[in-house]
């Protein structure tokens, strides 16, 4: 969400150096065939692409319909429009319902060529029981007296009835305009992590029977508060990687296994002052520590880009502004390089981090924009076209002032107080040509081939069991930290230290049988002389492991009815990397071993002799075919 932090907020930093049945809409829905191309839910992923239930590419051509997450600036009477961002008071509902009928707004989305909507909400909105005043829904009088959540229900129902995919987006904790030091910096900034998770389960269950509600965008623009930074993997209560990983798995196992799980990168860390560390990490940490959900085809990564921010620029002007370049200051070549480094690598490279990339916010104003800003927008659209990326424009709906007073000017569709619309194609809007170019550019369509899946295991701070079979089996090594590949994937790599593992698709078909190996009872030959060897029994293969501290505790072996090969070799990685195939760096800074793509891991070896700590030293790799 676009905003430059107020100088007062920057000064603070400087000084500190049960589900109900959704309401049924009473306004008529338009025929979906007239609005959105036919597609079959649910959505899932194949490599870098999102696909529908028939395996056809479904490119998210989206927009943000904001308002339900709040527009209040944080001070003054909330009933006074002047105290809301750009003077636009949403009354904690999707914006514009006082000015245009829902059907007209949705028709405008179809005119823009969209097929999906990112629909914001706040945790506070969920629990708001105050009825909506009639004036706030003057163009939709049947909504008067409903709560904000009940209005949200109607909007969801109307969007999906018209054929749109809806991605729920937990934008803020409170219904306050985002995104400075505002109490919404993290998922647990103004509430507990338990509240955040439970509210998500409530929302997912609320729309579970609506198959066109296709995704959960877990939290918006995670960033620093006055005192602390968020992190990616430290294991504390500011760990965005751990929090999103845990909630994603809970949604898929406890609420709706069909949803896409959308994880945004980290938006900001550090103090925005020259001489102090500060950065916009975005998705760069995922290159070395990526998510592995219980369903390996449900993860989507997300990032936001605006011209006035930068790789190390907060977007502030005046107090809090640093000398770092903004994105609009970069040459086209520099911009491409930065975009690839920060986010686009997840679709441009093959590895454990590979996933669809959804640029779920980008945008620019139709007025008051200079040469640099306009050039940035054109270059950014070029990048979306070049990479065939999924995207969502910010914002879709705004207010237009015909009285001569300035309006926000960012929305693609704006209505004045009389209900008159000023849309992207309704007048002289310089953005129209770039938008048309984006919507009409060649893009991958039709069936998407099955892609190799790489996933990493990271039991850094606790269990990392992503196999539903093994979750159902219970605690298979009590007291140890356990890691298991998602069902259908095999363990193909281990790190010498750091307890990391790499999983790969395309292996044997698993059966329900498994064995936890803690001794050498199945060792078929001395393939690692002088080392302790945990080997799977015949027609079993490695799908997980457990550790106590750094030391190997067990090998998890899964049975298959297929006949496995016997040709074998030992891969040592105690003194350097020894990897075959791809998959990415799954344990940066540590030695790693990896079987070849046409092999399976049948065992692991380690030693506890003096000077050794019992970490993996070798893998026993066998050919998949006999």
C-alpha cells in the first residue's frame, strides 16, 4: 500500500536509534461468461506457473480493491473524511460502495481485463460489530446496517459469481492506513500470533465452500517497528519465515487444502538514515531458506515495487530520506538487475525456491508524475511482460473529485460523489497505453508441463515434518528434531552441518509403510568404512531424518511397491561440496552432498569419533532403475 512515512514517524525511529454463514448478496450478479474467461478451480502451481484444476496456466491478472483494511490516518475523528488517506473514507469496507453499485464496479474490473482480485481485510475489521451507516453505502442501499465483515461477504460473493478469483489479503492488524510505524508492522505487532492464526482460520473456513476464493495472502509488507526488525529464520517471535511457514501449513491441514498460500518478502529492515544499516530484503532470503509446505504445489511468493522506493530507500521525502537511489533513479539495466536479485529469481531460476511470483502491488498516479516516474512505470511493465509475471495493480478503486480539489489519482477506476466514473479508458490517462501493452502482451497459456519440484528441509529450531503421512504417524523419534519431505518427494541431499536437507520430485511412489532406522541392521555392504551407517531396508528410500543437537538421530525410510535399483555409490561431503544436479544452495556456507537426479538416497553415514559431532558425512546413492 502506497504511503510515505510521516516525518513524525521517522522522528520516532531516529529518537530510538466461530465461523458464520456468509451473507448472500442481494444485488444481482452478472453472468460470469460476460466478464471473466472460463477457468476451473482450485488453483495450484507447476514450477513457476499457477495452473487451474485442468492444468492450464492461470496468470493472475489482478488488482487490489482496498478499503476493508482501513483508510484512517491514525489521528482525529474517524468519521471525518479529512482524517483518511487521500480523503477517502472507506468505512472499513471495499472502497467506493457509497458512489457506485457493486455490479458497476465489478464490470469495470472486467473492462480492465482482470481475472482476479486481491481483497484486503484487517483483523480489527473481522471483529467489528458496528453496523454500516446508510450514507457509507448510498449506492448499495441493501448493505446498510450490515457489519463490515458482512459487507465483505457480499463483495466476495459478487466477485466470485462474476467469475473472478479472490485472494484474501490480511493487510493490517488494525483498520488504519498502512504502512509506516503504525501498529501494523508485523503480523503480531498489535495482537498475538495466536490471534493472527486463529483469525486466518476463521476467514478461510468462512469462504471454504466458495471454490473461487483461491488464495490466502498471509500478511502485507512486513517491516521494522520502532525497536526491532523482522527476520527470516532466526526462530524468535519476529521470524517471518517461521510464522508464515507455520500458518501456511495450518491453513492447508486444518481449514482448506485447496488454497494457494501467498508469502510476501520482508519489506524493510533497519534505520532509514545514512550511516545506519537499512535494507529492503524483499525475497532475497528465500534463495537460501525457502518454504516447504505440506502441499508442495501451493506456495506463491509475492513482492511489491513502486518508483519512489528503492533497494535501500524507504520512500520517505525529507526526514528519513537517505541518499540511496530510488527505483526510478536506476537505468533500465540496473532496474532489471535489482528486480531479479530481489524477487524475480524465484521464477527465473530452478531451485528449492522456485515458485510463481506475484507482484501483488505496483502502481503510479495519473497526475503529478514526472519524467522519471513515467519512465519507471514503462520499464516495470516491460519487466512484467519480459518475465510473464503474475501481477496486481494498486489500487483499482478511488474517489474522483469534480469540485476542483485534488484527488488521489492512483486508481484505475474512480467515481465522484454523483456516481460519475473516470476510468483508465474514459479520458486522457497516460497509463492506458502501458496497461494495454501489458494486458495484450504474449503470455504462456494452455497446459503447463509437470515441473521438477525441489524443496528444502530446515529443522533449525524444531520439527520440520512436511509429510502428511508422517504427521499422522505421530512422534517417530521422541525428543529429536525431525524433518520429512512432502509426500511424493524423496530426500536427495544433506548438509554436513546446519541440519539442512533437499527433497526432489520424480522418485518412487510411496506406500503407507515406513521405518525409522537407528542402527546398522540393514547395512548391505561396508559403503562407508569406519563410519556409522543408517541404511534403508530393500525397496525403501530416504524421505527424512532426525537430529539431536547437530548429531544424526535416525533415518526415515519410506517403502515403495516399485522395484528399486541396486547399483550404488558413496557420496562424501565431509570436506567439501559433492553435489549432482540442481536444486539450489540449500545450506549456504556449509558442505553439502547430493545424489544425482536419477538416483535415490538409500542411506546416510556419520561418525562420533574424537573431533566429530555426528553430523552427516556421506550419502549412499543408488540408481532408480535396476
